[in-house]
C-alpha cells in the first residue's frame, strides 16, 4: 500500500473544489504531486449558498446538493488520477472536507455536506470525512483546522512565523518556537468581496483586486463595519457566512447610502486587510516572517494593502516556503486523512479551544 492521499477542500468562496494528490511521512515532509480545481457549476453554487441560511425543505435540498457535490468531487479525483497515471488502488484514502453549510460552534455543531459514502462508492477509495465534529464534541470551535498542518509542516525552530489563509474567510496561524500554536478566524476574507463583484460587475470574483483598486475606501463605512464585536473578541474564535453575509453588509450600507459600488469593493478589501493586520498586531507582535496562502495570495491589491498596513513585515506568499498558496488547504485535508490512518490527533486545543487533542474524522470504506 502506498502513502498517497487525496485531499478535497471546498471553501466558503464556493468557486470550486480543490483536489490535491499528496504524500506525507513521519519526518514532517510533504509533497503535493499534482492538484486541480474543479469549477463549481452555477446551479450547485446557488444551491449551496441557499443552504447557508434558513429556507424551506432544507433537509431534502441538503441531500440533493450533497450528492451533486460528491459526484463533482469524484469526477475531479478521476481526472487528477488519470493525468497522474495513478490507479485508485494506489491511494490510501481521500480526506474530504465537504462543503460547510452551517457553522454554529456556540451550539456545538458545524455541518459539512458532501455524501462521503457516495464519494467512496464512485471513486473506489476509502474516504475520511466529518473532521470538525470530534473537536466540537470536545468543546472546541471545530475550526480552524489547517493551523495544525501549518505547525506540522512549516514551523521554524528559530523565528516566529505567522501564516494567514485568505479564503472566503481569513484565519491566522501563529507559530512560535517552543510555544503552543495559536490561531483563529480574523473575519471576512474574499467572501463579501466576491458577492459584491458578482452582483455589480457580473464576475465570480474581482480578479487581482483590479476593480477594488479603482475605488476608494469609504472611511465612515469602514469604521462602522470595524465596530462589529466579532473583531474585538480574542481567539479561539471562528466564523462564516452565518455571520458575515450580504445582509450584514446591507445593514451597514443603510447608514452610509449612495456609496459608489467600486468604493464599497475597495472598502471591503480594506476591511479584510485591516482586520488581518489588527489581529496580527494584537496576537503576534513578535512575528518575524509573514506568509499568505489561499486565494487572497493571488489578489495583488489585497496583498498591497496588507503590505502598507504592516510596513514592518515582508508580506509573502507561501510559495517561497515551497507550498503553493492555491493547494495548502486541500493538502491539509489529505494530511488529516493521513493523521486519521496513523491514529494521531488532527486538532490543536490552543487553536480551537477543545479540551484536548483528538483524532479527527470518520471512515467511509470503499
């Protein structure tokens, strides 16, 4: 049996399903051998968005959408293995995050759909899924989980490193030598910007932040949004579309009418950058090295804002560490499947607030 694993991650941006073919070993070495992103069909994307807020017949809708998600993921796995000339029998397991449709750690649950049994049936590969619920059962937030992978792979014995993953939402991982890892969700990443771009310029996202760069951040709107109590909370904390959504933005816009659409986009980009920078100053003033991953690492305007807000730091992509910012999260869920197979913990209590380390995930045999 090989040591190959496939990680599948579909985040809050809902732009596609990231799939990474990875290898790990006990000496803290990892390699992403190949990866691809399967674009999210507009109909499925809308179904998943609808499930993020209360609606009628939710159980049926979740079942249908979960099956569609699994079929799309299985097609992606087949494509990836075919072009890598690897048989499904060579893959030890798939680590599938699924698609989060509700995240309510204050009530002890986080729901990811993705029909893992169907995924195992279609691929002929064992699937490890449902990673968040065990941490929640132990009193944790169930998120973020990627900091454990950051710690395992990218810790430095000499300097404090902070990694910021900017997907739909942004989370920080603070890696201090000989100290517990600290991490939390700082707030919105790309989600609000993506929604605004889709609504006003008809594109899935603001490519390279070019539209935001044409606008000017509206100071009153920015200050009003920054007053949200979430930003003042210390970690452990996690968030999602249940909290920061279009209605949240609309409520703030009611108090600042007639802001041009490009200025709203510029303000949302500044909100993301400011909340990341503020979080870094509060929780990791001793950071020596700052690295960005996720889709935000490809947004030149956002990276420029971060650099201006953090002039004492060199804002860099994780590419300089040898890890593509595009595939970090998919690799992390492949790693969590590897940890499950080793019966090793996948969470960090200092990050999630759980009562202790736990083996995460559940097995769905092929």
